């Protein structure tokens, strides 16, 4: 696989540079708003749980709505979806600024506004992340993900300090106003972006609920993706303790102000930038699992130090480590999902990944906030560090997969058969039967390969899959499955990837005889009850192909 020398090389791509720069401005506003909301909550909240819930209210919407947003991203124009999300967040941020200006905010109304902003991000993120492959080549995806993360953390290194300064000098309302203005840059860039025309798909658009279920089914039947999701959830759940409790660390453990909070967040951002700049060398010398395991451990060390330190300098130094570990782990999770998923379902796979990570973050914010309220912030951070160590140990038993090449590209061997029945796309249900002739000595190998065949079939949309053996001729085996409509059958076959061809080739090598396997494609029909005087009409033949 070709690797770019540095993620910064991607800035030579004009489209990517325009969107990346606009995203920088938007991220700056978001981080200023985060400081304003976090610090405002410390002044109006009655418990540490409410302070920690500021982080949860931003992440919970991603867990709830990312999957539907991912299905939309795979079915509709991603640019328009992102535009709609950005305009929605602009309106919400204007309302938040007005409420703060007139001092109308309560802890729960502030959480409601941050929740709505999180909803906008839940819609925006799957479309933006799955659009990366529309802008850069496969070989550049890793660099693009790292550069996106670097841009966010570049703003995290200056945004919180800038936000703390605005809050200290002008008040939180001006922080929220700055966030509202920042959305305008990305809105303008999205209007200017001319996406390449997608080839016309003769199939009708996949229904929304079917698209959602197809995404869930694909991920559930993909063991490599499941490993990424579990590690992502564990990391988000434990590592979020740093961000969720940082306002309390600044206020209570360091006796600081909003500027202190901004400096801590800024150090975290600088650490993430360092992690992004060093990622190329790390990826050259170590595999994914070692890097992610290191990310878990350095964040664990950081929270242990934060639990006992009362020095701003020490905290800033360990937050450099925490930021680097955060960036390396999450960026590798993201890249692994993107490069382990076909294009037809990448938006939904990324959305499910984000639901797991952000769901873990939302749950962790609540859990660690609760422990901080009852046992104190140091105890909460020590417990979070122990969970992070457990996440690193998990990798010894369930390693992350390495990034793939072109094995998830469409196989492209399927050609829609010529039918003698006049079917519409919505005609169905369709039953498919594939006959194999297998010698008795090859049955164990055949059953082993068919187990993988079953996973692929179900992953790509088959229902009621079964394997049958002929009682009168035991060498004949029949694989059967159903799909809802003819268009779903075509979609099912077009989803086959280059990696799946290996299973088909193994089956063909086991099939004996001079003739190829026979495929029956049949449509189910119900019998029609009739009265005795109804003339009998012959039914049209249903031909097998």
C-alpha cells in the first residue's frame, strides 16, 4: 500500500484543503462553546453529575442517532445532509447565545441546548467521514483521518484557552456567539464543494428501515468490525473521564478559573497533535494492536497522575500524553473501520462505530461523574485508569485487524440473469437454491466452507439460509435462502467483495462433475381458492435459471 510521507501532503488537494480549513473554523467555535458550557455549568450546577453530563449531552445523540444518519449518508447526497446539519446547529447556537445573553439558562436547559448541538453532529459526522473517500484515494485515507483529527486537536490546543479568555473577559454569551459564527465558514465551503457525479444506479433507493437493518446486519456478521467496536466502546467509556472531569480538576483540585480549564484542554489538544505527527513513524514500526494498546496505557497513566497531582504544570504535561494516546487510538479505530468495510455500507459502519465510542463516552461521563460526586474525583479517575488497563489487556486475546487493501472493493462478477417472467424490482419474495455435488470424502471441508458462505450470505442480506442434503442421492447438497424482492436479490449479489471470491473458488474446487453448479431462482406464489364454477386457467411456467 502506498503511503504518503506526511498527512500535511493532503493539503495540496484543493477540495480537501477548502473543507479542512472550514472545519478548523467550525471546530474552533465548538471548542469555545465547550469551554463556555462546561464553565457555566460549574457556576449554576448543584452537583458534579450535572457538570459531567455536559460531556454526555454532546456524545449521547451520536449514540442514539448516528446509525440512522449513517443510513442516510449511504443513500442520499452527503453534501446536502451536511449542509442541513450545519444550518440546524447554527440556528441552535444562535438560540443558545440569546438565552445566555438574557440569563435564561438553567442546568437542564443548558444540557438541552448541548444535546441539540450533539444531534446536529450526529447527522454531520457519518456523512463527513464517509465522504473522505470521495475526496482522497484509498492510500490517503489514513492520512486524511489523521489530518482531520490533527485539525480538531490543533483547535483544541488554542480553542479552549481562547474560550477561557472570552468567558473570563466578556462572559459565556460571547463564547456561544463565537460558536454560531464559526458554522458559517463550513456552510459556505459545503455550498462551494462540487461533488463528483455518482454513476446512476438502476436499482431503486434502498428503503430507510431496510438500509438501517442492512447496516446492523453487516457489522454483526463481520468479526473484525466487532473487535473494533468493543475496543472503541471500552476506550470511550474509560478515557472520557479525562474530559468529563477536567472542569472539576481545574476548579477543585487546582483551585483555578476558566483560564486554567482552557490551559488544561489546550495541553490535551497539543498532545493529540504530537500524536498525529508521530503516527506515521509508529505505523511504520508497529502494527495496529501495539499502537492501540499503547494508547490505552498512556491515558491510564495520565488519569492516575491527574488523580494525585495538585500542580498545573504536571497536569499539563500528563495531558500531553493523554491527548496523544486519545488521538492514536481513535484514529486507528476509525481508519480500520473505513478500510474494513465496502463503500456501500461504510457510512452505516462508521455510524455504528461512533455509536459505540460515543455511547461509551456518554455512559462513562455519567458513571465517572457519579463516582466523583460520591467518592471524589481522584477515586473516579483511578477507577477509570483501571478500566483502561483492562482494555489494553483485552488486546492480548482479541487483536485488532490490520488495515486491508482492495479486498473490500466490489467483486463485479455478477450479471443480472435474463428472465422469462416479467418481474418488477419490488416483485417477491424470491427463493434461491444452489445445488452442489460433493464427494463423500470432501464433505467435512465442504461444511467448513459453507459455514463461511452462510456468514457472507446473511451479512449481505439473505434470510432463512439453510443447507440441505438429498436423501436419495447423498452427494447432492442444496443451499437455499430467501430475499424480500428481486431488487434485494440483485443488491445481495452486487455486495460481494474481492475477499469473498476466495470462498466461491473453494466451493467450486469441491464441486465435482462436468457441469457447473445449478442455481434456481424462484418467486413464491400463493394458491388462489376458487368456486366449483370457476374455470381453471393454466398458470404461467416459472423457469429456473
